[in-house]
């Protein structure tokens, strides 16, 4: 999900775009605008034309989802290149 934080004269907006489209949140976190498609670049240009400044912009995990995709935990299969086998004296 892409998230852009905008500021202008003490006001703040947060624009989020994901697979469901683009949502703009006001200072209170309430939906100020909602689009069913990716309108991020178009709305960003509109905000900047109105004097809004980008405070932060980037990709982040959607709210309520894990920060990193689930998968193997580092080291759960041993170090690369090292394998214990039944004939290995260390595994016996």
C-alpha cells in the first residue's frame, strides 16, 4: 500500500492507495474522499497545486496486516551449505 502524508497551514491529510483504490483521510482520520481506482498521482498533483506539501511518501503494510509477509523464519532450515545427515557423526 502506498501512503502519502500531506500538510498545509497546520492541516494534515493522509492519502492511501491499495488494491481497493485511493482513500483520503482528514485530520481526524475520517474519510474525506474515496475512489475505487488508483488516483494517487492525480490527487497528489491536485493537492500540490492547492499548496499542500508532501511530509512523507512511501510504501507500507496495510493497517491490520503483518509488517512482513509470512514465511520461513530465518535460520529455521539451518545455515546455508550445512546439512546434518544420518551418516554425519554430529547428528547421531
